[in-house]
């Protein structure tokens, strides 16, 4: 592992255009359960069933209970050395774009600037009637929160399974993947599309791609580096003695 980290550090030192793609794994060391790990279930509901427009139209109260539970959990957590290392990396590289699948807001809390939250952010809410989007940091928004403007039912401003991603954000993410010389893919099982294909975009455009994850994934085969371990351990090592 040390040899691989040294080699990746050298590749990183040569790059001035870097992209990073993160998933739930980078927030695991902050105490946030991942989606597909053993803790991927919430009160024996499958998260994949809850994070859908169908679940919300059928039982908005249950879906709001799930998101209030996550708000409550995340409000007691903070970013970890993995998030922080990406902030430090951004400070030292001319062109750095952080693309995250996470909706927990921990990259923002850590201080990341050029951040694309391609699946949205659970601290933002959107009115299902007038479409107004607001930021609301409360750890519990109540059973069926309503819009202050028009009284419409609010929903979390996140991309549910079966919903399209914001085209503009996805476009910027694809551009960053195609333009970078090196992409770090961190803490994602590379199952969710179209996020997982961003690593292929970078590879196809000639970038060096590195995966930092607890386990191998369907993307491991295209990687130039596969560093198996905790992102909170590995990422700070990539930054040690950076000029
Ligand atoms: C869409 C917001 C077009 C909600 C989320 C092909 C093309 C297009 C679509 C599809 C397709 N195939 C299938 C689909 C449908 C679907 C999909 O991808 N399904 C999968 C499950 C097969 N995709 C969609 O629906 C997307 N929409 O493409 O629109 C369209 C429109 C209509 C009809 C069809 C298509 C929308 C996807 C967005 C879903 N929303 N989040 C919310 O969070 O409340 S995704 C959700 O999963 C989270 O954002 C999460 O981040 C994300 C991905 O999971 P991971 O981040 O990878 O997390 P996971 O737990 O899986 O893995 C964690 C990894 O970390 C593990 O490998 C673990 O080993 C590792 N790890 C753990 N601890 C650590 C660690 N690594 C390092 N250090 C540690 N300490
Ligand atoms: Zn409204």
C-alpha cells in the first residue's frame, strides 16, 4: 500500500487539473451509515425504496420521518479527516472540482469550494407546488412541512432514484471528468448511475484514475490505482509533505 500511495502522490504532484468523486463511504468515519453496508436499512425499510418519488407520493409522512431522522443524525456529526484532506488538496491545485453523490452537506461544512452536489443536499427543501427552494438547517422539520410562500408540501431537494439529475450540474461534472489529468474516486460502491460512469469519462479522456475504498467495486478494473482502506486514513497520507 505504501508503494501505491507514494506513486499516487507523485502523480498528484504533477497534476494541476484534478477531479474527485465521493460517495457515502467518505462520510462513514463521521458516523453516518452508508447506503449499501449492513447499516443500509432504516427501521427495516430499504433506503432504496424510501428515496423515490413513488414512496413520497404514497406516504410523504414516512419519507419525511426518514429525512428528519437523517437531519437529526447528521446535525450531531461533523466532517472527518477525509473531507478535510480534500479541502487542503483543493487549496493547493489550480483546477480542482469535487463531485459528490452525498446529500449530507459535510463537504460544505469542511470548507470545500468548487463542489458539485449532483444528488442535491438534504438541508435544502423544495416546494412541490411553487418550486421555491430554500435552505433549512432544522434537525426536525415536522411531519409534513409546508411552504411559507404558498402552503404547498415541501420535499427534500435531493435526486431520488428514478429522478433525473440536474442537467447543468451533471454537465459540469462530466466536463470536469473529461478535463482532469487525475481523478480520485472515493468511498463509492460505483453502483449508482450516472455518477459511477464519471470515472469512465475521466479514463477515456486520458486521466489517471484512482479508487480509494474499503472494498473493490465494478469500477476497480479501469483504475490505475486501487487503494483499499479508510478514506480518513489514506487521503491525509496523499497530502503529507505536499509543497
Ligand atoms: C437517473 C439522494 C435518469 C437520495 C441518491 C443507468 C442509467 C441511468 C439510471 C440508471 C441506470 N441504471 C439504474 C438506474 C437507476 C438508478 C440507479 O443507479 N440505480 C442503481 C441502484 C442500480 N439511477 C437513478 O435513478 C438516477 N437517476 O439516472 O435519471 C433516469 C430518469 C428516469 C428513469 C431512469 C433514468 C438517480 C440516482 C440518484 C439517487 N439518489 N441520493 C438520498 O440520499 O436521500 S444516491 C444514494 O446512493 C446516495 O447519494 C449515495 O451516495 C449514493 C451512491 O451510493 P454510494 O455513495 O456509493 O454509497 P454505498 O453505500 O453504495 O457505498 C459506500 C462505499 O464506501 C462502499 O463501497 C464501502 O465499501 C465504502 N466505504 C465505507 N466506509 C468507507 C468506505 N470507503 C472508504 N472509507 C471508508 N471509511
Ligand atoms: Zn410554495
